[in-house]
C-alpha cells in the first residue's frame, strides 16, 4: 500500500472530484472508476502539479486508516548521502560545535528560511504549470496563459484562462495562491 503525504486533487474530465489528503482523494477516484471504468480520472499532487498514479492496493485504505498507530519512537527521517567538499571545507566543518552533520543541517535550515518566499513562489508556479500542461494543454489560450504565468502576469493569466472550465481555472489559481484556497503547495 502506498503511503503518501501532502495534498492531492482528483479530476473527472474537467470537473474536480475531491481534494485533500491521499486517502480521501484516492477513495473518491476509485469510487468514480468503479462507477464508470472508462471515466477520465486524473489525480494530481498539489505540491508538484504532476499526475499521481493510483495504486490498486490503495483500495484497502479504509482498513489501513483504521489501524491504531504503532508504539515506539517515530522515524526521524534522517537520510545518509554523500557530500563532496574540499579539504578546507571539511576542516572548517570539523571545527564547528556539533560536528559536520549538525553544522550542515543548520546551514541548510538558514538557507531555506532566507529563500523561503522565492522558493515557495517558484514551487507554486511550477505546480500550476505542471497541472496546466496536463489539463489545459489543448485549450484555447494555453500558450499565452503559459507566457503570462512565467511572466508573473496575473491579469494576463486570468484573461487567457477565461474560457477554460471553471474547476481547471480555479485549480490553477489555487496552486498559485495556496494560502487563499488551501489546495496548493503546503496548504
């Protein structure tokens, strides 16, 4: 069974079926497919705008959601990977309180906080772009809407999307402004 976190949205054709966590959205998508196996169902990850594949094993999510939480210490999520630095960088890291790992985590967190606004805007734009490519790539005004999106021209984007299906328009705008709709990046 796949374990997915974040926010997702399911579409049946041009209409939004469900949005929220993976369990809720996956259930809605499977119900729609059970009712009409030929229905054009797409599920999107709101953080990336990419299509998220439905896993047939996820049909049993109701049972998994009812399982009690396991006892013990949760996984911390620390991942070991290779880092290549010059000797002087390793020397400096070794001289820092807590050692190389602690210092690198602090540097990464500081950099994340410093660029958070720009990073969040870029991630939101990229998610909207991914969604637009799939759902609106053949719609009138797509190319002009794409140019407006990357030019950060909100009024031009809205103008080009005016003839698009309402749920597709709303999803693009929601991905661009996750705080307003609660359906975008981190929302």
